[in-house]
């Protein structure tokens, strides 16, 4: 199964998160994602002005494991995994700090806090989507209890590793996890308060309880010497922002997969190019032999035939190469990325980009694109440019199981697409409009000049065939919003 989430990453970047869930009882799972990008003709984006190298320069992909799924209440239980796994790793390290046990100790700290972050996000999302106020109060009470339990259980582990065999460097790994854990508990509590305030589902009593928990965590961080948000920071909390980024990378590093990218179909490409060279050489040699037999050596007809045959030979070679390249483009991809983790070959991913005419776009995609009548009329003269971005993914279930002791559903491919190249030829973002005013005068009203880039995603996996449409609303100031249809 493929899950997708499209959102704004920053002012000039769109993030497309693709989740590839491999079946647990199937050895190999194949996935296909085709994305048609419909671009207004006025942006002057075409195969001449925007080539493959430009597209892949604007594209950044991070491939990582899907975070193992646990309920927060299970994480709060000290007798259940993954807490028991972390506890065991720390006990073994304290008894015998070998290289293997040090690696396992750091790995399980990172995994535990990453799992807590994912579980917190899902728990808060569930509370936001719960429309019954009585249930919301109960869920908030349970959430606070579970957060306190998770933090308390993790902090109790310090006693296990506070022994002479554990040096300062190894203790720092524990403190990094503690600081990251405290940060995410605080941040997600604020997100919960903000979301419930907007819907009006947060009572003053529950708000006080949540803020009390936040104050507890802030006080704990001050006590341990961790950085906290300062209202009147002279450097605008830049050190804190930098440290938050480092802690996030440190904690989630274990989820990222190793990738090795290379061109796809290199050997078969060389075979086809050799065939093209051979065909052109056969033509030139055949012409030379036939004129030599008829007119002999050192004659003017033979000389002219040689010159013409070599001229045509080069053209035949180039045309044949172009023909094979066109055929290759249909069957092969631009890049192949081999995906590994801990020496396990998890799978591979292939991708390609090409401009396609509208006649080559499937009817189902055009139906999902759903142009309005005025757009359809305008498209006859100012045709949208269409980019097809293909992605093919294969995952090996056994390798996924072997690479981690935690239950792994599959992998996430987080693609960030920068639209800076698309805004270079946009008009001014503000357009003056005129409206009738009082006393027979008119008023000038500022209007926004916006452009719309449509994405149509086709998600294919076994029985799954879904089409999703998103519209990126942007102007020269950047991305304003992303609409889903």
C-alpha cells in the first residue's frame, strides 16, 4: 500500500511524503508512483529551458524506515517493548561496555525517542479529530499521565548506567535522548493546545493541566542545564534553534537508509549505441565495396561515393542512436538507487523525468486534472507544459525484518521539490483593481496575482490504483497554500 502526504515545507519548497508499506507475508513488494506536473505556459518551463539536470537539482529525496508503530500507553508501560529493549541494552552495557553493546545502546536510545515522537504525533492527531468533548477531556488526562510515565521511565534508566564502567561520552548519549525527549513532549503539548484552541474543544481546566505539564518540563530542562526558549533572547534563540536541529538529526539518524545512486540501464545503452555504430558502418562499407567493384580504385566515382557514404554514415549513426535512446527512455529510468541498512539490501528505487505531450497523458489523469471551461479554451492556444515524474520502488520483506529488531512496515520517501526556477518569469504579485466608491469616485483595491501548478499522482501497488490531485498556489513571493481535490 502507498500513502501520500503533500504539504508546504518552506516558502519555496513542496514536500511530498510517500509511505511504501510492504506486505508482511510477501517476499517482494513492488510500488509505482507516477506524478504528472501541469505547469502554466506563461512560466516558460519546457524541455529547452528546464532540463533533467535542472529538475533533479530542484529535487531532494530522503529515504528512511517508517517509524515502528506503538501506542503511547504501551510506551508508558515499563514492562512492555520498546522500553524493555532499551532497559536491557543499558544493563548489558553497564556490565560489559564492548563496542557491540555501545552501538546497541546508542541505537536503542535513538529508536526509543523517535518512536515516542511518532506516537505523540499520532495521539495528538487523534485528539484533534475527536469531536466529543467528554472524550477529549478523557484523552487529554490519559495523554498527560502517559507523557509523565514515558519521561519518568526513561529518566529512571540513568541509575543503571551511572556506574564506573560508563564514561562521560557514553553518558552524553543518554542525555541527548533525555533532552530530545523533553523537547518533543513540550512542543507537542503546545501543538495540542493550539489545535484545540482553534476548534474550541479545550476547557480552561484541561488547558491549565497541559500548561502545568509544560512548566514541569521547562523547569526540568533548566535544572539539567538544557537550553530553553527565552522570550527576550538577545540572539533570538539561535543557539536553541541550532541545537534542536542537531538533536533531531541525531535522534532520527537510525531511521535513515543508506542509498547508492547510479544511472539505470548503462550496459544495455552501450549495447544499443554499439548496434547504431555497427549499422552505420555496414552502410558505409557496403557503398564503398559496391563502387569499388564497379569503377575500381582511384576513380572519381569511387572517391565521391566514399565521401557521400561517410557523410551519410554519421547521420545514420546519430538517427539510430536517437531512435534507441527514445526506446530506452520508455523502458529504463534516469537513476537507480540501491537501498541498504546494516549491510542488508532492503530494496531499490528508480526514477525518471520527461516532458510529455498532452496526447500521451492517460484520459483518467486528464479527468482528475479537471480543467475549467475557460482553462480548457485557453489551453488550445497556451498549452500547459506537462512533466511526468516516474518512481518505481521494490522492497524485500526479509531484509526489512532483519535490519531492525522493531516491527518495520516499510519505508518513507520524503521528496522536497524547490519551485524557485518556476517563479523567475512571474509577474508582480500585486495587481491594482478598480472598484466604485462613494460620491461618484473610484477606489483602487490590491489584488493578488497567483499561479497554479497542478499535481496528479497515480499510486499503484497490487490491487491499489488511486489518483490524487493537489494544486500548488504560488506567486513571486513563494508558495501560499496547497489545495487537495
